C-alpha cells in the first residue's frame, strides 16, 4: 500500500518537474531571455527525503530549506552529490554557528546583525559564506527583509563585513491576485538589482536575483528573475 502511494507521488513529481521546466523556458523566451539563465530551486521544506531524492534523480541540482534544524536532520538521507544547498528561511542569531559551512548560500540575510554574525562565524571557520540580501519588497509587517529605501546603504555596510560575499537579492512579494501588481513588485526588484550591480561595490557580485515561487514564477522570470524557488508546484501541497 505504502509502495503504491510512493509510486503515485513519484509520477506526480515527474510530471510537475516537466511542466515547470517547460514553463520556465516559455517565460524566459517570451521575455527575450535564455532558459538556461534561470535556475530552478526545489524548495524541500516539510517534504520527506524519499520524495526529495526522487526530484534530485530527475535533475534538480539546487534545493532550498527554511529551517536549520529540519535541514540538518534530514540531509544525511539525501543524495546531495553535486547538489547546491541554500538556506532560504529567516535565520536566528543562535543558529548561525550550526548552518555556516553546511550550506552553499544563505539567501535570507534580513538584518545587519545577522550578516555580521554570519561573517564572524565564517571567519572563525576559515571560510567565506555567499549570501543574498532579502528585501521586503511589499513593505509588509509580517515579512522579514530590508526596506527598499535603505537597500543601497545596507548593501554597502554588509559588503564591508569579512567572511561573507554578497551574491544578489531575494524577495517574496505580497500575496495578491492582481497579476499586474505582482509584475510590478518583480520589476521593482529587478531595477534595484541592476542599480546596485551598477555600483560595482567591492565584495559584491550582483549575479543572482531570487524571486518567484509556485504561484508566480513565470511573472518573476518575465521581469528578470535568475532563480525561482518552487515548492508546492513541484512536490505537491504541503500538509503541515
Ligand atoms: C516555502 C517557500 C518557497 C516555496 O513556496 P511555494 O509557494 O510552495 O512554491 C519559496 N521561498 C521561500 C522563502 C519559502 O519559504
């Protein structure tokens, strides 16, 4: 019985993966971009290891986890050879020691304080940690991230911290049914991405713009996203 359920979900994941790759290509081409310039991240939070491994076997080479504990708890069961791992959820200062060096990138740097802590721990471990700066693009109280108005100043400050390297920006726009508004959040992000990149700050490589999730990754790609973070459209609806 269990086996039959697994098989069914494996097939769903295969089908979903094919559809997502097709949609990514289509959205890229529609906006005059190359499909290979957009990377798909499989968001694996709450997903059991057998399903994650199935997705990895299909060719997914980048995963994102939200929680330090969850990631550390299940990674030994994952076939992570050649797979890039990112932390994409809000990080608490007291968890920094556990995660630095265990993932390839921390995408959710949302305060100067956390950036400094990541830098400090990285220096102690003798490594440099790649990070993305999270922007609260919709100015929502419920969301983490820097205010767009303070972005340039903060990126300058963060770029001076030893032990980290800024690789780009990340954002989660407000949930909204209005397609045009959704596009607008993404195009605003793209403009900031270009503006900061043009400043050519030391220690800053603006090469990743992570935006777009299951419901809006096509819009995000049309507005310049280079990395889409897809969870439920790939693995199915999260049950908890
Ligand atoms: C959960 C999550 C996602 C994926 O969300 P879906 O809507 O399931 O695709 C993407 N980014 C972050 C930061 C998340 O927490």
